C-alpha cells in the first residue's frame, strides 16, 4: 500500500509543475512511482483528479477542490514539524518532570520560580511520587531520582552527592541516651523508611560500602521521609535520613546528628534521568543544567553541617 502522505505531496507537485515527471523530480522519486501515487489517490477517492495529455497534466474540478485540502494538510504538517524542531533549540512548550516527594518539595520547588522566569515560554508539569516512574509510559521528559539503577531505557546524569545521617530530637536523646555504636541502635526506637532497598525496616547499613548491618526495630515505618522527620521532631525516635531532608532541622537545633563508630553508608547520589530513545530537547537540557549549577560540588543542604567522616570504614 502506497504512503498516503507521499501521494498528497506528489499530487501537490503535479499541480505546481504541470507534469508527472516534474513532480517526480521535486519529490525525489521516479516518474513511474509518481504515476502510481496519483493513481492510488484516485482509486482511494473514487474520482478523477487529473487530465493527462502527452504535453501536460491539468487538474479536474474534483482535483482542484482536493488540492485545497491537501495544501492545508501539508501546511499543518510543516508547521507541526517546525514547532517540534524549534523546541529542540528553544526552551518552550511543556516540560513534564517526575520528582521524589521530599527532595522535590524541599530542594527543587523553591528553585522553580527562578527557572521559569528565565524561560517564560515554558510550562512545567510536576509529578510528585517517591516510587519509580516509567519514563516512556508516563510521558515524562525528565525525572530526578535519589540513586539510579542503570538500564538501556534511560540515561542518567549525576546532579549532586547525597549524604545520610542518623539523627534525633534533643529531647529524645536526653530521655533515652545517645547511642555511640551501631550496636547500640538495637536498644532504641528506630523509625524506618519503607521504600528504600538499602536503609529499610529491620536493617540499617553503615560503613563506606554498607557492609556493617545494624539490626533495628521501631514502632513506626513510613513510605515518606517527611513523616519520619515529623515523628523524630516530636521526640519519638531515631531516623536515618538524607541530609536534604534533615539539614535545615539540624542547623536550627531541632535535630541532632548522632555520630557512631561507623559512618553512614554512602548513597549513590541525586540523578537526572531521561529516556535513552530520544535526544534530550532544549527544555530538558536547560532544566538539568539549571539544577546541576544550583546544587554544585557542595550541595546547599550539606552546608554548615558537622557530617561524619565518610572515609572511615
């Protein structure tokens, strides 16, 4: 079956050139193939579109009416392609971004006004969810993730480091004592995050490679870090959370970092993820570059924190 769009292009060129051979040259096909395309259009429509003579091809009345519609269709396609191509070089259109809840709310959302002022023709659609999203099925342009699992469907760019700490409210430590070793954690109420494969209920890893496992128990677990922070602030127990969640509370004295005999396990970092099956558009590149510039070599959430020495095993 011949391509209908090519048939329209051939027919439009026949009208301009006045011959099938001229239309064939303009489209880049053979005269025989140009003739087949016009014949296929006439067969599909059930009307005669052109009069053929040995010297010239002219349009029938039906052909002239059809030409008006064809030119409109071809013009709309050209405009759509031009607009799509422009988005590759111009930061415009809609940008769909998937963000984890706590990081997106605390670290990305406050930066968005500056980003959107810089690109006034851009519309941003945010999806906030701690669970991993399907980039292609969900139609996401870019996602920000804490850590990433390399695969063939996505490309990842590291935006910043990600440190974790054990912390608790001063009130809790005053009532229950401050643990000094990872073994001491077993005697404390440890509030755990359920969506992490590494730092989850029942086990907190320590040491540079996370090989020192501390069995823990607690009376609360949740799939959202801010819920755990709220409980810790209320003096309910210890939490093992990234500094991008607890940093502000530590600086304000509402939480205290607990230094143990092994440092927290290293986290993979904060990554921007985008589909591997297409080149990132200008809007994706602008967004990722913007975040990387603002997070820099020293993430703002780690500034002025007395963090454990990660080089200690």
